């Protein structure tokens, strides 16, 4: 039986991590857009619901953290490929 190259496993794990982060960014974007739509509808009805803005701000901060994580994951992928092909 052939032994799996550890570099290939490391690359696969890095790619999986990057995919998970990107999916989470997509989910967060959807939540932000949903909350913004709710906020817009509330404003049309003259309702000022402050916790909604707080949730939007919190999600935007979380998304920024995910973007940083995505950048680190991409760097990790490049490093793993560079190590594999060197």
C-alpha cells in the first residue's frame, strides 16, 4: 500500500480550511444583507430598532475577522504548495 505524502495531506487540509472560511463569509454576508433589509423595512414604518444596527455592526466586524483568516489561509496554501514543489 502506498503511503500518502504528508505534503499532499497538508495542502488538502489548507484548502479545506480556506473553503470553510469562504463559506462562512458567504453566510455572514447573507445575514448582513437580511438585517439591512429588515432595517430598511423598519425605517419605512418609522421604527428605530437599535439592536438591529448593533447586530449589523457585530456581523461586519466578524466578517472582517473572517477576511483576515481567509488571507492567512491563502498564504498557508501558497506556502504548502511552494514547499511541495521545491
